């Protein structure tokens, strides 16, 4: 949004009930983290409303929303949501990453002739492989280590504290791709290894759950969606391999970027399901080497096409050793027969 649009929006706010002095003060006092949480809740709710009732997209949004509500302390509401959406109880895999928990903090009252100090009970409990990041107005900072931490200005003046996971963790982003055939669902599962190297930068970027950024990254590729929407894509293994190959190529040229987090692709899988049948197929492409079995189609680089992310050509794997040995025996027998016939005719 440019400055002109911002000015027009502010002018519109001033003419509404949100432009009163009391509303302006409330907006200024509202922590940035609370604003981001509200936006995230609205985004997930919007996804749930517009997604198909039984789709993986709606289920993923509901799971993320339940985890966010739990992190914000709304355990009853999260429990109700899990019940309504028939979600399993919260597990470690449901936890948002890298923000594990956010806790609002009240101002520490000053005492006459005594140093101001925050109580340890005000702060959330750290889990192994995590750090605390404190927010004061729009600034984020780590607290100084040591016994003076609770009396530091960063901790005393903070209005919010977040528990940030800094240990590497595998995160799965799940998106449902468009399908030309009704009742056929193409679900892409991308597993990434994520590690926070700058927790302050993570908070400044507004990344509470990296899954959201990864899902947006996957769905931004219009050609990927076009490949999935082709007629017969679910039945054609070549199209399936092109989808997976394009994902691999794009990851090399345009990898997902989230400030403060190192992200590496581990594995990609495309699951194809039909409402009236069992799973129609499940094709997996590894982030390192493709898994090759007899009869499968594998994808390899095709020079010259990498700029279009389409540089992958389906190739049949080599035949098994038994097939090669049988072929050699047949060829040898034919050669002997030809030699014998030649000798007989020349006598």
C-alpha cells in the first residue's frame, strides 16, 4: 500500500467512530503482537469459511487456529474448536513454530527507594531449545543473561514476551492444489528443516508460524496450480512428476525466505485421492535423491529449461539385472543360430 493509500485510509478512519480521541489512544496502546494475532485469527477463519468442508486446507487452518488460541491462553475456545472440527487433541506436532507461546505483561509498579524488578512468575516457562524475546512498544529484544535479567530495562518495561524455538525442527506445509476432476483431491506435502538463527528478526517480521509462510510460498506458483488443474492430471504419472520436478527446481532458484530462519527442503510428496475410492496414488520425490523402483518414472534435469522451472523430463529407470541377463541369453542364442545357418549354407 503506497503513502497516498495510507493517507486516504487514515482520513477515512478519522471520519469514523475509530477516529475519536479515545479510539486513537486505544489503537496506539495496542501492542503490535496483539494486532498481528488478530490478523492471523481473521486469516485462518477466512480460510476455514471459504475452503471445502472436508478439505485438507480447512483442516490445516483449523489446526493452526486451535494451536494459536492455545498459545494465547484461550484453552477452552481451542478445545471447543477441536471438538467442532473433529480435530485430535493437541500434540507436539501441532505446536506453532517458531513462536511456541506469547504472554502479555503488565507494567511493573515502581517502589520508593527500591529497584524495579519483575517477578519470575510473570514469565512463561522455557522449554529446551528456546529463548525469550521481549516486546516494548514496537521494539523486540533479548534480555541480558545473568542474575540482573529480571531487573533489566528490557524485561521491566516489556508489554509482551514470546517463547521462540531455536532448535532445528522439521515442519510440514500442506496445501490442496486445484483439480479439474470433481471428487479428486491433489494434496501437496512439503517437509522443510527450519532453524531460527535470529529470534529478534523473526518477531520483527511477524512470523508466528512458519507454516503460513511456507503455504503461501507453495500457492504463489501459478504454473504449479495450472499443472495440477490439467485434465487427467491425477491419472497421468508424467504430470505428477512434472509437478514434483517443478517444486524441486523452484526450490533451487527461488527458495522460501523467512527473515531470521534458515529453511531447507527435506522431502516433497503429492497425494492423490478420490472421494469414491481409496488413495489413488502417492508419489514421493526426495529433496536429495529420487527413490527409483522398476516401472517408476523419475525426473532429471533438462539443460536449457531451468529458467522456466520446467527443466525436468520423465525418464524410465534402467531395467533390473534379471531382465538384462535374460535379454543377453536370448541375443546369444539368436547369434549362435545365425552362425550355424551361415555355416550350413556355405558348405
